């Protein structure tokens, strides 16, 4: 089962940001972009995407991205 992926960051200059990748029933993903304004997350962008992968040094010894199932992409 696919899980929602959330990435938050605060740039040196500017408002805090957040990207959310949410699985959709059709198998694609929704990429939502938010900006923190007055203590509230406000949506500033949306896009449908077909594939999402996350790469971290702890997940793999190779440079290949890790798929949403946790297996290295080939």
C-alpha cells in the first residue's frame, strides 16, 4: 500500500514550505505544494504525477532511487 510522503523545509530567506505526495485511487499521485503564512499552511501549487521515488543513504547502497514499495528501481 502506498503512503503519503511529506517533506518540510525552511529556506534561509522566505516562508517555510511543504511538499505532499498523496496516492490517488487511479494509481497516480497528487503533488501538493504549501507555504506557511500566518501560522496556516496555504496551498500554492498542485500537479498530478505518475511516479514518486525517494532516495536516502540509509535505504540503499546504490545511487538508484527507492520506489514507494521500498525496492530499488532498476
